[in-house]
């Protein structure tokens, strides 16, 4: 019985040591790659292509409205493309939580764009929470994205 217990303990130790370790460095690279694609799509006028960076059942919440699935998200991004010409976008990661299947990121986003209707240049600060689902190839897809505009204290 003692021999079985020791063998079982040894087997558990071997199996747990062989598990894939979460790497913050790899996660940051994958996040940077996705953000670069996202921002390039925005700046080159291909904003609707960002819907493909979501999972099939991905959710985006923006302006108090819920957009569910790639098609609804694509429609939102398409309407924004008609309204705006983006000049700059920057995502500053504030905090990251990792799990085996998901990465959750808290971000402050800074955007500047020209409002097509008025010609005004708009600068916005947004707070966002994004949940990325790990893909088998190591890439990430957005499963959930909540974006809220931060108020400008100078305008109050």
C-alpha cells in the first residue's frame, strides 16, 4: 500500500510539472499583436475587419448598448467608420489577469478622430475591460469587450 501511495504521489508530481505554464511574456506578445492589428485596421479605414478579432459569440458593450456576435459588432464598427476618420489610437494596459483559457485586461484607451459630419477633431479617453479567449495556435480572440467613455474633468 505504501508503494502504491508513493507511486501515485510521484505520478501526480510528474503530471503537474508537465502542465503548460502561463507566461506573462507570451500573453503580452499576443495582446500586442492583436492590438497592433486592431489599431492598424482602424487607422487604415478597415475598422469592420476588427469584428473578425472577436469569437463567433463575442460581445461588445459600448454606449450602453450590447452587440452580440460578429455580425452585430461588424454593423456597429461599420456605422462608426462612416461617422469618423481615426487619426490615432493607443491602448494602455492597466492590469492583466490570466487563466488557462482566458486573459482579462483593464485598459485606458486614447483615441483621436475627425467627426466626418462636422469636421471637428475629437479626442476621447475610454476605460475598457476585455476578455480574450486563448486559441489553440496561441493567438487571442475577444470574447467580451466593455468600453466606457471617461468624462473630461475640465468640461464639468
